[in-house]
C-alpha cells in the first residue's frame, strides 16, 4: 500500500533516496523496482527494520548493494549535508513532539534541488478518530497532533520550499479506523473489524479494478492521508 507516487518524482539511476521512518519497508519495496536507484531506510524499531530487510530480500532482481537500512533517529540523521536527491517522510511527523527538529534534519540531508515528500493523516478523518476514541488519541507512541493542510504548507514555506502537488490517499481505510475507534482500537475480534480487514488485505493483494477505481474516486473527499510534494523554491 504505497502512499507516494514514485513516477511523479522522476528518479534516475544513481539517485539516492531516503525513506525516513520506513517501518516495515512498504516504500522501500516500491523503490526496489526502480533501476539503479540507491535507497536508504531508517527507523527506530529494530523489529520493523528486520521485517523490511527480509521482505526486500524476497523481491526478484532487487539489488542488496543499492539498499541500506539502519536504526536511526529522524531528529538526528546519520548522513552528511546535501546527501539525498529525494527524501520521503510518510506518516511519521504526527508521532513526534519535536517535529520541527525532525523537519530541519530532513532538509539538511536533502540536496538543494531535491524533492521532499511528506504525508500525514488528513485532518477530517483523523479528527473523527480522536472524537470517537480517547484511547486512540492517548496511545503511547501514537499521534500527538493533527495537521491542517495550511500548517504543513507554512512549515515548509519558511524554509523556502514550494508545494507543487498535493494528493489524497487510502480513502477505503478510513471506515476501518472509524469502526476500530468505535469498538475499541485494539479490538481485533469484532466481526466488522475482522471482515473489513480481510477486505483491505484482499484489495492490497489483488488490486481489483473496481475497488481501485472506487478509492480513486473517494480519495479527494475522504482520503486518509494527505501527501505533499515539495521542491526548494
């Protein structure tokens, strides 16, 4: 389930891409399919990094030489200035109290003409989750804030970045999280939760045309994630 549209980025052989907060590697697996791109993933959770590395090893034709995975803190990245042609930070900043410090690090390691892609939960679907469940919004390691679109745009504007595209993604995941918040966000035994999860997993595996078309239609209205594509102005 990719949040970032890689064709939009125009990545070329030899480009270096950072996935900051890569989790179990969903975007790293997407980058593995782009010939000649060097891709780096960092995260704080070792178990997620292990899963990311294992899943990449299963991709036919992917080159381990182009993949670099390390445990690191987004607020103190272990890379030189101006190292990356593209930096991706997907569904991470909402978890971090020191989000401005993290943002400064992302900008520091990005080349002057590089691309910066940031996605965060969209305000309206996330606000409903917070209203439905106190446990969801107070979970340790969970979301510490909800971003409005202008907040993200203004954060980057002061660093000289211009947003050239905004996308909305994963509309069909919104009802799943609303149901979870209603019945208990840790409650995996609820029938609605179980069957909706199976539907989402089926969709991810098989990508039926009618479901993909439905989500594309719904994304502008209720996409769960908002994705910003930035360049230095």
